[in-house]
């Protein structure tokens, strides 16, 4: 999971740098918005991947240790950040 997350963030950084260059070169606004949308989509996927990893490792372990209520509270907190 860590490797996938790092690869995705490097892709996001590359897109963001591309957007910066597009702004510097006065590219058409619609083209910029398309690239921004692509970055937002990649960030959403990254968030989903990290959430899944957290649930599979941290939360599952907490439930096995009998900390179910705490885990539910934590899940509700995590869900606030996913849009």
C-alpha cells in the first residue's frame, strides 16, 4: 500500500507542476480546469486507498482487541474527511 500511495502522490505532484506551468504560460482556463479536476480525482483515490489500508490494519486490529466502540467513533471521524 505504501508503494502505491507514494506512486500516486508523485503522479499528483507531476500534475500539479504541469498546472503551474500552464498558468505561467497563460493556457486556456478550460484546459486548466480539466487538469485540476484530474488532480482532484487522483487525490480522492489516494484518500480512498489510505482509508482502506487504515481500516484493514488499524481498525480491524482494534476490533479484534475489543475496542469496537472506539473504532466506530474513529471511523465516523475518518468519514468526515472523505467527500
